[in-house]
C-alpha cells in the first residue's frame, strides 16, 4: 500500500471510531447520565425533606418534653380549651369581663350545641383527635359604646377560647343618658368533647 492509501485508511478508521463513539455516547452514556442527574435531584430533595422533618420532630419532642414537665402549661391549656363543658367557668369569664368594663348585665343564657366532629381523610378511619364541643352564650348588657367595645375585646383575648358570632346594638329607651346602648351578644366558647 502506498503512503497516501495508508493515511486515508487511517483517517477513515479514526473517523469510524469517532462516529462509533458518538453513537455509543448518544445511545448509552447520555440517557444514563440524564437518569443519574434525575436520581441525584431526587436524592437531594429527599435529604432536604429528611432534614426538615428531623428539625420539626426535634422541635415537637422539645415542646412535648416541656409540656410534660410543666404542670402550669397544662393548666393553661386546660383553661383555654377545657376537657369538659365547664358551663359555670364559661359564664363566669364572660360576666367577669362585662363587669370589669363597667357594663350592666341584663341576662345570660347558655345552651350547648352539637359536638363538631373531627374530619378524617377516608370514611371509616378512626381519629384519635376528639371532637370540639360548643357552648353558645347569649348575653344582654347595657353600657356605652366604649364599654361594649372593651368588653368584646376582653372576650376575644380572654383565657378561654371564644368566638363572637353576633353583636346587636340598640339604643337604651329607659336610660337618662343618650349614649347608653343595649347589646345582645352571642359568644361561642369551646371545649374538648369526651
């Protein structure tokens, strides 16, 4: 063979190897490399989720430990969200807030509403979370607008969880002072149902 023929054959053979390596790269290496990148992304996401869950569980464990070690904290939670209806406590709290703000109480009526059940994801699942009981407190008070406003704020920020559902204001007909108002207020307080 001549020198040019050998050189041409060598160039042709090297070009064939280069084309074969491109085919191998495109068909075998590139898809595998893409799969590796996808799996690395999944691994990084899983590691981040694991880190977040570990932090959350660590905080929950600390809170649980603090809660178990602190009877004062347990008492506070029981006062805000009692284990039973505790009707007298609900009435006392609302009337104490009314009297502290200078209101005159005309009447208080407390009725028990149906228990709000817990919601489960699937029908037939048993929930370990108890339902929430509701006490509907209807109170009629008399006082100035500022006193009624302070009363409503006091109920909302009181110890027991409460929700003001309705406020109806009317002018006091029998009052000697024109700024006196009568307020019909409906307040819901909550408790843990057994």
